[in-house]
């Protein structure tokens, strides 16, 4: 597996044949590896990027605490058959210092966008930069971040980007919790409670209001439980259990 840091390096490394791209912020788990597996099933070569993108964090504390596990990530990618890893710096990706950015004006104002101002500007801008650097045939995104997936797909179509955006199903723990890099910040008590969050969100016999009430009764702080785009989507903050464990924000969605 080859690790490269700049677009000119990729120009010399790029193999002939189809390329599937898996953008990540590292702290990899089985969900990311499933994206690599799908990329390798559909394309001859897989390239993953590992870059914790500061412009999509509206909360500086969240950015500072984002797990960084580069060496372990590379080992997992190598074992999964991924052939290339793009690990750029801020200076490489943002020669403009983020003066140029991609803004969507409708879908991005709802749900995650309403609770995380500027988040989707950061996501769309970095994804377009990564797409332009890699020029892959297809890029693979998990359905867990459903609003992100929708926006990236629409952006690629709106801006006539040749990379095809492929949705991939959410990978879950045996108790139903969606895999996420943030799960590793949960204390054991928060982790046990997080399984109930997944169960309540997926229980479509409840209305969105009833689901919210049930979650609040368990001391979650609910940002939203709402239905859009044929999905029920939700975001919560875990209570600080275990004598003041960190508050961790969890998002998830299910098909209606
Ligand atoms: O989903 C993520 O991990 C990030 O939002 C992405 C797509 C890698 C952009 O930084």
C-alpha cells in the first residue's frame, strides 16, 4: 500500500484501470472497511483519504478531541486490500486558506446544518477538493451520514463532477448501534445507553415526538428526530454518565 501526500505524487502513482475513492477522517472502523470492500468490488483500485478536516467542525473542542490513529488506520486499510492512502496537510488541501468554499442553500440548512452552522460548507468544500485531487471513477459514502451523502451526490451532479457517488448501507454493531469513530469516546455506561438510542430511533411504531420523549426520559439531549427524504433521522447528545464522562454526539437514520 502506498501513502502519498500531494496531488502531483498521485499523478505519478495513479495506476491504469478504474479507481474507487473512500474519503475518511481516520479513526477507522468496520464501516469504513466495508466502503473499501465495496470500492474494490466495483473498481480495480481503491484509494482512501485520511484527513481530519477542520473546516467542517463548528465546535473547536470536537475538532481537538477527534481521535487520531493514523498508523492503526493504515494497517487496517492495508489488510483490507486498499492500495493507496492520500494523507494531505491543510496547506496542500487549502492553498486558498478556505477563501473559496461550496455552499448549498436548501438541504444543508435542515437538521445537521441547522445544529452545526457551517458544517456542510466545510464538508462539501473538502469533498470537492478531494474529488478534484483524486479524479476517481466512483466515491463511496456511508448512509449513516445520510444528509451528507445526499448533499455530496447532489453537488457532484450540480457541478458536473465525473466521479460517481455510490451510497453504501450503514454498518451496525450487533446491538444495533451504527458504527462511528465517535463511539470510541463513549464510556461503558454511555455505550450501553447508546444501544437504546439506536433501538428507539429505529422503532417506527413511535411518532417522532414519542421517540424524542423516550430519549429525553433516558437523559439524552435531543437535537432532532425528524423525517425527510424517505428516512427518519436523529441526533442526540449522550448524558455524561460514569461520574462525568464526555458528552458525545450521535447521529443515525433508518429508511421509512
Ligand atoms: O464523513 C466523513 O468522514 C467526512 O465528513 C468526510 C466525507 C471524509 C469529509 O471530511
